[in-house]
């Protein structure tokens, strides 16, 4: 049992209660035949069980003495948080800049952030991988990758 | 059946089919071997490529990756104590001590041979049993399907989770996530909160790529994998016939365990390998030696996890229920190409099905040859720093998610589930249980509600119908037994209470008889 389990379990408990209330309104919206189970039955059943489970976990975490609770596993949470944030930024960039332009910048930044300092790798991997993937997916499989907006779109079309 | 199988083998003579099979083998071993990559990731990333392929080519490549990746992870498990994939975790117990004793070649050779034998055993069962099951499955109605899904989900407490409660919560959350979107029964939107993307529900492929692959990159970027200073023997010498014969009972037992566990929907190769190892310890005359470098400790999990691969295809092809994560992705490929899995598949697509079967047989034979050749190459690939591998995997994850529906929001969803997966992994929640819930959830809901509608909300129907009754009893046993094994004091106190009660009744009877009529 970790210290953070208290918050996770409590969060799950509150969310399941809120969603349970939300799903109770589902059956009211439907014109069901007499005795027929509505769309809300199954999620309500699951949310009820999740609420019970998270309640049990919350109680257990509070009953466990603070000295018995494990601290978070050691690591580099800031580095991981930055990496996670950057991946979301990459998804946004794919929309705005298009796949072919966003990917090399993403790869280059991430390689550098993860400690890669060899110039050859920093150049070859982003350009090479984007080139190979672009060729495969856009040309061979004709997958409609996002081309971006405005000038980026024009640039993409020129490259293609 | 033999004619269809012969046609299947004949189709493999087509150079393109063979090339795809060989490519799948190489990719599978590569993804199985490299820590952070897995067979699930390989087949997930292959999904976009299958758009441009015929269903036979796509599924052939996936089947090859499936078989090869299950074996591939054994290499790093034995040499570096890093299981390439979770199903190779049990291989590290005795494989790594063998490397430390300078017996790496023996361990690798045994792993190669046992993987191939296990895989071939499962193919044999797949070829013989699958068509029979396909006919038997026609007796399955909604209550039977629901009971089967319940049986699949009942494995959650045995999934190797550190906390049963956390495992159950993960599975329930997966089941709940499957309810997002339009209700299959009434068409009413549920938990969409006005977000257009959610109306079609969460597609399980971006969710799975996020939970398995992206979370792994996040996790690995935190804990940099060190290869250590272990010496690597580039040549994997095959064990001789004598040593193989010595392992015959181990191989037979583990093949049987692998096939049975693999056939059960929702179990997969991880449990098969761990159970294979456990049974080997239980049957051994020297159980105390396990963990110190016993060859049976490598043979058992490697045979069992490969034996589960072909068997896991049985519920997929005959019932449309994936046996594990990889077969779940394969189900997606069937959907992409508009193929309906189930008994009809054997009648309508016999050529394709038997080509896949034949491909799996050939892959298991190629594992022996390919395994030996690839040992050298693997060392070099393993030397690629994770700083390079991690970003490449993330880009492939993004493509794999986007390609499903050409929707950028799927990339956001994939990364979001990557974060969720990272948190789950960090705090010992079960990603596998969540994915199982997500996959089995829609089937469970649909079949349960339909059964209720058909049988006037009579829950007893599930127990009065023989097949569903048997599955539900098995599900209850499979659910309770691991819990009792984890908490033996519960069983002991129940037994004591039972004994006490019996004694009490006996005393009462004695007293009554002494009083006379």
C-alpha cells in the first residue's frame, strides 16, 4: 500500500459516486418496456462495485499506519511529467504543423532531453525515421496523415 | 481438414507469404527481446500496415510476431535478467543463474527448443480442436457467452497482481470504460459529456497502445535499464537429444498447462508460464534447487508460454473472444477487414484460417533456425540506448493510434492512457486486468442485457442452462481459489468452524441417544 493510494482510492470513490448519479438519469430518459433493463443498469452496477472497491481501499489505506505506508517509488517524476507534457504537445503539433514537420522536432527534442548528445544520432534518427515512416505510410499505404494548417500545409504539399 | 491444411501449407510457398512470415518472425523476436518493446506493441504497431495488406497477409504477420515474440523475450531474461516481455519473467528465475554459472548457451538452446516444441503442440491442438469447437460453439447462446466472459474475467485475481483488490478495481474500471459511448442496446449516449469523440466509444487499440507501450516508455525513461557486465555467448548451442529426453515430462506437462491456460479466454501466456514453472517445482524431486540454475526451470515456462500462443487463437477464431492482449489486437484486424470471427469463419474463410495455422507451424520451426542466428544480432540491438529507442517507440505509438480511424484525438487518447498506465504501473494496479475489462466489457453487457430480455429478467437462467452453469461455477472457483491461496487463514478458520460444528452436532446426537426415546 502506497501513500498515494489514499488519494487515488478517494478520487475513484468520489468519481464513481458522481458518475453513478449521472447514470441514474439515463434510465429516466428512455421509454423502456415494463421490466426491461435500461442503458443505465450495467454502468450503475459497475460504478457501484467500483465505489465499494475504492471505499475498501480507502478504509484500508487509512487503517494502515503511516509508518507501514510505502513512499512513492524512487525515480525522476519531473522528467517523466515533462516527457508526458511534451507528448501531448507533440499531438497538438501534429494537428497544427502536420506529421512530417512535427515528428523530427519531437524526436530531436526528446532524444536530447533523454540524454543523447551524439550529433550524428541527433540528426540521423529524427530525419531518417520521419523519412522512412512518411514514405511508408503516406506513399505506400496512402494513410491520410494530418498536413497541418496554413503555411505548414503548403509546405507539406510542396514536400509531397 | 487435411486438405485445407495442405492448401494452407501450399499457400506458404508463395514467396510473398513466406517473406511476410519471415519478417514477422524477425520483428517478433526483436520486439520480444528488447526490453520496453513487446509482442503486444509489435502487433499494435503493425495494425496501420495491415490496411494495405490482404487479411491473410496481415494476420499471418501478426501470428508470426505473436509466436516469435513470446520466445524472443527469453534471451534477455536469460542473459541480463531482463524479461523482454512479462511472459518471460519466470524464465529469469533459473535462466539468469545459469548464465552466471557459464551455462548461458545451454539455457538459450533449451529455451529455443522448448519454445518451438510448445508452439508446435499448441498448433496441433489449434488445428484439431478449433474446427470441433467451432461446431460446438453453435450451442452457445447469450447466457453461455456471458458465462464465458465471466469465466475470462474471473482470472483477474490470478493475474500476478500484488493486491487482489487493486486488480479487481482495475478490471472494473476497464469494464466501465467500455460503457462510454452509444449504448449498444438502446443507442443512448453514455458518459459522453457532449464530447463528439466519445460518442463512438473508446477504441481499444489506442487505449491498449497507451496502456502498454507509451506507459512503458514513460516508466523506462525513469528507470534506465542497465545491461550490466554479464558476459554474452554469441552462439546458442542446442541441447543434445539425451538432455531433451531428460526433459520430456517437463515439456509434456508444460505443453498441456500452456494449451489449457491459453484456451481459456482472457488468460494468456503470462499465467501459462508462471503456472508451468510452479507445476514444475511442485512435481520436481528437488524443488529446493529451483532458482539456483535448474534447466527444468527454463524449459517449463518457455514451453508453457509458447504452448499458450496457438491455444489463445481458439477462443478468438471460434468465439470471437480474445485469449489475451495480442489476440485482442488481432480481433481489431478482423474488424478492419470486415471479417466476422466465429464458426462462420471456418466455413467462409477456410483458406485464410488454414494458411494462418500452417504459418504458425512454420514459424515455430523457423524459431529454432532464426533463434540461433538472431542471438548475435540481438546483442547489437540491445546496445541501442533507451534514449534513442524511447522516442522512436512514442512516434510509432502515435502512428499506430492515429491509423485506426485517422483521428488525431486518438493520439491524445493514447497518450492520456499512457499516463494512466504509468500511474497504474507505478502503484501496482493491473494494466492487464483493465485491458481485459475493456475488451470483454461490451460482450458482457450485451449478452447480459439480451439474456435478461429473453428470459424475463430471470437471473437463474444462467445457472439452469448446463453450459453457462458449468462456466459460472468454474468462474466462481477460479475467482475464489487464488484468494484462498493468498489468505490460507480464511480457509483454515472455515475448516475449523466446520469441524467444530460437526463435533457439536455429534455431541448433541450423543446426548439425545443417552436420554433415550
